[in-house]
């Protein structure tokens, strides 16, 4: 058996926050070598083009994401990368809606989604609008209903821009397990 002098054992870290200028990266669980300013920029570079394409497709004013999230699942060789932004319909600046982009990478392939919080100002709304991104097209799928209200998710997301701890309510996890329930037991708490 040969020995590679460059090899380093993988060390996973949990609940790390990395700030790069105005951008914030939240790492629920990641290889310690990934928890860097460069990885935050890389994640945003991967996810923002999807948001930009979605904005063009849906006639929205594109606003790039400045908040990203990564979770390397414990129970499966799956990596979840997400980003959040707020965009509005062109010409209607008061109609800001929260959007999340999800990139789920696993042995079964990649899945990409864009999710919009519906009626976030009404505290009783639990519905999320979901588009699956496939081969350059956004296919609207049925709305899904989450366990947390859109208002709770919206407020928890805003807190992540300022504070480091998503323990009270992890909005990224809530969105991911609502869109893809099979992630429920895999995603970090």
C-alpha cells in the first residue's frame, strides 16, 4: 500500500460562519478545508447564475445572493448547497419575495430547485412555490406545505445575515426538507 504525503485526514466542522465582505457563508457541516472565504465565493458563483437565469425567466429584478449555506450530510454521500436572495417583479419594487436556490448533489445525480416563500407577511402561510431546474428550464411543480410558517422562515433567514447561529430555526434545512422530504433524516440539525 503506497503512502501519499499530501493526504490529510478529513475533519468535519459544524455550524461555522464565514464572512467575506458583504457575503456570508453558513456551513452546517463541512470538510474543514471547505470552510474558507474562497468556498463561500465558489458556492455563490455556482448558485447565483441559476438565480439570474430564473429572474430573467420570471421577469424579476435580479439581485445576487449574499447568503449561502452548505451541508455535507452525515448519513449519505450528499452535499446540499443553497443560497437566499430577495427579488421583486420588474416595475413593482414593493413586492419583494424571498427566493432560495437548492443544489442537491448525490450519487443519484444532481437536483436543482428554486423556491419562493408565499405570502410571507401573513403569519399563517406555510406554502412554498417550487420550480425544478433541469437542462436550462424551470419547471413549476406543485406548491408544497412546510411545517414552519413562511414568516418564521423569513425572520430566521434575516437573522442569519447578522448572527451566526441557526440553531433556533435553520431556514435552509426547513426549505430543503420541505422540497425533498427524503433529506429529513440526513440533514444536520
